[in-house]
C-alpha cells in the first residue's frame, strides 16, 4: 500500500467533484474546493475518521468494501477504480519486475496484416514492442532506436528535435494523456521496477508538460478517440485510434485508422508509398 500516493490521488479526485455532481446541496460558506471529506465519507458509507486518515496518509489498509464505497462516492472511471485498488494494495499481487516484452507470434502477425492501418503493440510502460510499416512511416523508424528510446512516453516528452515523435501531436492530446495514464498504472502494478521509477523521475525533471499531466493525477485511458497528427512530409492528418488489450498480457494493441475515401485515408496510402524515407533534400 502506497499511503502517500493513495492520499494524493483521493484528494485530487475529491476536489474535482462539486456537490451538485453527487446530488448534494451546495449550502452557504463553502470554502473547500470540491466535496468535503465528510461528504465523501457519507456517500461511501464509511466513518469520517477512517476516510480522513486515508487522505492524510495515516490510515490502515482499507478493505475491499471500503474501496468500493470510495470509488462509488468519487465517481471513479474504470481505470481510476483499478488505480485506486492498486495503490491500496488490493487489486493484484504486487510484482517487483516489469511487464512482459515478449509479443505473442499471433499478435505480431496480426499487426503486420493491417496494411491500411498503422498499428503498434506497447507494454504497460508504453514501450513499443512491435509495429507495422505504416506505423513507422506515420511516426518514426522504431527499428533505428534502442529499446529505451522506443518508449512512446519518453519520445513524446523528451525528443524535442524536428521530426521527432513529439512533433506528431497537437496540443489537444488525448493520446498523450492516455500514455501517461498507462505509465501511472504501471507504476502501481510494478512498484519495485527501477526502470519505471527512473523513467518517471527523468520525465518529471525534464518535461514541464509531463509534470503537469502527472501531478494532475488523471487516470484517463481513451480506448477510442480521434487525434490530429502532424507529419513532417505530408502535414496534418486526423485519425481514429483504438486501444485494445492483448489477452493474457500487460500489452495494448493501438490501431490508427481513417474512413476509406477520406483525405486522411488517402494520406495513409501516400505514407505507405513514402515509407520512412525523407522527402527533404539537404542543401
């Protein structure tokens, strides 16, 4: 149980809710941002003292029933609920290593069969484990990167050069928020991983944007959304992306698609021809 992380997460989720969000009257002289601790305790059917101690990082291990009540009271999403249980040491047996990086051959074969879609397989830390040629053309040639540098989160926030992965995204970045959320879940799932802790420390020390998303405590995984990507050769392209969990693995299959006949689809077809070659000619 990570008492301090649990306390921080609970406070952040409580402060984002307003009384009217949960059917309570606002009342006069409300100075607390969001809900009061007493209101959360009431909604969760737990004692005020028990809940307050959890927010102060002084509480004992909460039971499964208490966590269920708190998740319900704070209106947590499925991902946030899973994160809450991980922080409290209730969801799964803690694993000190890290996620498996072995891609099932059937999954790898599926990725390469998706010729009209860009596809990636990533682990819970967002390291790219497998990709097809269109994904390499859309983002970058992952085969030219070391294992450490194939991490999507690391490339998004630390690679600031022209044509780097970070330049592919707009400011309204649902994909980046999803990637940060997976890293947060991985930290709770693998509390003993020095690699994960090192990556988080590096990102916090180097990227103000990552620090902003990380300290916001958001756990929001977009399983289906739309994102505008900027490509250095073909310009902006708006794609749908779907995040699918690989059964039996701590891995996600991410697929980027466009409606057939659309401008975005034609752009993907052009990228299939261009591949990873650069169109600019050195002067």
